[in-house]
C-alpha cells in the first residue's frame, strides 16, 4: 500500500471481482483507478500549499467500512473547509496539469454548488493519458465539497436552512426540467422575497440561484461555530451536520491500494450522514450506475464498439445457435451416405463404367478410414468398432477385384455391422469430459459442476490448467503462467490432471468441454491463448459448457443496482457461444435470463432458459 501521491496498482487489481456479494467489473476498476489518479493530482497541489482535504460522504464510508470504494459506488467525494476550498479552486485553475479541468459554480458552466476536478474530453486513447490515468479512457473526476459554519442560534439556522432548501429545490427542478415555467417563476418570486434580492435573469436564473445558494451557505463563516456541514447536504439533500471538533486532526486510512485522509471524528461524521453506517444498504447511489454507461452508449452509437476492451453485443448481428450434431452422429451420418454409394456402384458395374466404380469404392474406403481414425482418437486402438470398419475396408478391396451379384449386399451387411458396433461403443461409454481451468482460486466456483460429472463413474474426466497472463495498460502481455502446482493440491483432481502435450484435443474431441474464462480477448486485464477462446473450442466438442468463475448475490429486482452491474458479467462472448451456461443458484440464473432477454428480445426467453439450466 502506498500514499495517494505514489499511487500504484498491481495488474491483478483490475480483474473482475466479487465484493460483498456484488459484481465489480474490470471496467469499473479502471474507472476507480482513474479517479484515484485525479485525486493524486489534487493531493499534490494540496500538500504544496498546506491545504487540507478529507474523504467525505460515500468515500469516507467506503474507507471505514470497506477499506476502499463501496462496491456499488462509482465516485469520489472529498471535503475542505470553505477557506481552503476557495484557495484550492483558485490555485487549481493555474497549477494543475493542462489535461485537468476545474469546475465550480463560480466559473464555467457547472450547475452544482460545489467543485469538481476532472480530466478533459469524454474519451482519450492517447497512450500517455492511458498510462497516467491507470488504463481508464473515460473522463473521470473528483467532487470537492466546501464545509461551512452552522449558526449556533437555532432560529437563525432554521431560517437559513429554509431559504437554502427552497433554492436547492428550485435548482433541482430547473436542472431536471421537472418544473413548469410558471412554477419556476413562482419559486423565484418567493426566493426574492425571502432573501430581499432581485433575480435579474428570470428566464435563465440558474447561475444567480447557484451564487445565492453559495452566499447563504457561507453567511455565518465569520463565526467559529460549534458545528459545521457540507451545505448541499445540510440544506439540500438531507440533515447531516457534525461538531467542528471532528476535524481537529486527521489521519491516513486504507483505501483500495492507497490511503485517504479521514477526520479524527470520522465515526460521528458517518453517523450524521448514514445513521447505522456499518450496515451496508445496496443500491443507494444517487445517480445511474455505472456512471460511464452513458459514455459507452454514445461511443457505441458512433463506432459500433465499446471505448474500453469490453465486448459489445450487437443484437442486429445475433443469430441464435442451432442444435449441433454430436460427434457420434457425425460419424454415423458419414457412414449412412455410403449405402447410397453401394447402390450407385452396382448401377455403374451394370453400365460398365469401371473408372467411376473405382472412384466410388475409393471414396467409401476413405470415409471408413476417416471414421476409424476419429474413433481411435477418442477411444484408442483395438475397439470392435474399428475392427468392423477394417473388415468393411477389406470387403471393399474384395469386391473391387471381383464384383458379383451379391457384392452390394455384402458391402451393406459389412457396413451395417460396423455401424452397429460404433453405436454400441458410444452407448456403452460414458462422456469424455475436459475441464479447462484457469486460476486455482476459482476452484470453488466450479467444484459443484465437477463433482456432479465425476460422480458418474462412466465418464472419463481430464483437467488441463490453461495458461493465462495479466495485461498492462497498453494490453501488453506480462508473461504466461498457469496454476498447475496449485491444482495438484486439490484432492478432487487427483489423477485427473493432464496437459495439451498428453491430451490431443483435435483427435480426442471430448463430448463436453467446460470452461470458465468468458472474454475471448475482450479484456483489458486478463488474457488466454487465442485458440482457447470459446468460439474456437466449439470446433472440438459436442457441448461447450461455461461456468462463470464469479457468482454475485442475485439482485433483489431489476431496479437493484446489482442488476445494472450484471451487464458486464453477462455481456461476454462466451455467453453467446456456449451451448450451456451454468450458474449456482436458481435466482441468479433467472436474472441471467432476464438480462439476456433484455439484450435480445422477449421472443428469445425460451431459448435462453434452455441454455441456462439450473444447477441441481
């Protein structure tokens, strides 16, 4: 852990993660890191000029309760005393780096009564920018709230709060366009009367109202009152105030990979803001989650892809997957064609078309050899099915030398015998199942599925730990590794582990391949070899099963912030490639289906329900 002015992250930090049962995507991790990079720049300026800032609101709560962000939060809040705030905002305009913007109600087009520092532009893909802001291409920022004095005289404070609340309500109504012109003008008239002022731009009063709110917020700052507050909260959105003594000193406390400044009386501050603040209440963010979704939507509309590495599902290009023929059906279908060839050969014999006869016989033999090789690749040498195919090939040679009236029936009978032996071989054998496992830390997420398949002793199970690599901010591989030694310590995998050198995937062609990596190259934090992508593996198996390595708590409803967070969990290539998606709980499975129906159409509900079976 480093101080905020020496901010750094390990490559693994940016991977998707479950926190407090909530799914935090890599896109959100990059967004968090970008915000902390902005905070680092703020901190450097504050240290230079002896300006004190404090973690505030959700950021302070996250630091105390989670030692980092609240999992479902996506912004950073800090606070300063009004004098420090004013000094900072003036200094920031000239001393912060050129790619940072400083906004407040005093200058620019910012329409909120606090300050914000953010980097310029909705997106920036310059490599220097990406490195500085820790892989985040979005505009990110930090909200800075001024703290002001509360009147010790309760009557004066009550009057101030009444006037401030009225202005704040009017500001919100104008910003969100929820008030009619008549309601706005009526509100302005009351504000003018209560504050003994005149609003000069009554058709566009936002700026003057913001300035008036600020004036009311700081009208008692000449006094050293016992209590203070962030006035947008105290007069605007809630009722949080706290003793000035809470801020007599401060300390550095852990926050993600770094530290933030917290006031000495942090517990009293948090109680004022949240009451029972150690009890998590999910889904209370005051804005749409995640905050970058709107930027994604705009970018996709222009360029047909996401601004990050994240996969973008385009419903206009989606074709539901048809039922695929199994490996055994493919072999049987190939042999079934040959009986028709036998009929053709007999007709050509009667027509004395010798060259055509030899070509057809060669085709029959090649088909039998192809099927035989496929069966040996799966079941090894010495099966009765392959012996029957070899007998069929011998029969082809015999009839090529001496065709008789009974030759066609002999070929038919020999082929039927081979077909029967092949059918018996597949029916008597269990499934050939290959698990391609990524990180050993994910084992618990797939253990139930593994155990269910392993409990059927007819099944032949193999496990291969696959290589993976973390990525740097430019998506450069940081070095392949695998967790074979860690998997060897898992008792259930005893005698099941193998490697691609030993397990010939193309010839073995397992009935089922089970995978856990969903990205197919659409990740900015974790990579696997391209030939192991889900769309490639479909060529080597009858059934590709995806078991997510992350399983969050199910949302309580579609309005729950957890449902919005599921977008990155579900919008992955493997979801649209796999034959089955298996998640551990019925409720979470149902929300997978809901999310997929939202992304496609309601007509696809049955399709997704079939592809997302419930894990028993």
